């Protein structure tokens, strides 16, 4: 996992708080402002690894989904405690 990407995911979701989510594009734009679209897959991969460790959850239409199997837009949030 690319540490900068994972750190950015964790930083942004923590800043957003437990009741809100972030879009993968926010992470990509924060790290790569010019060519962020080229890095969306990197963000999704880092997010999947963070989700596997229980550090984040991945959602579609407000429901937790498997980040590896998810197709289409996703949101990233903090796990509910």
C-alpha cells in the first residue's frame, strides 16, 4: 500500500468526522492536483487495504460494501464504533 495515499485517506476521513464520508477523488486531488484521475485506482486499492484492517469502511448508497467487489462510485468513512 502506498503510505502517502493511505495516510491521506485516514487524514481526510478523520477530519470529516464519524458521520460523514469522503470521495476517493478528494484523496487523489489532495496528492495529485493536476493528474488526479490517473490515481483513482491507487486510492481504491489503498482504501481496500485500510478497510480490510478495519480502519475505514466503503459505502455505496449508504450501505457498507466489499471495496474489492464494488463497481461504480464509492464513499469512504470511519467505521461505526
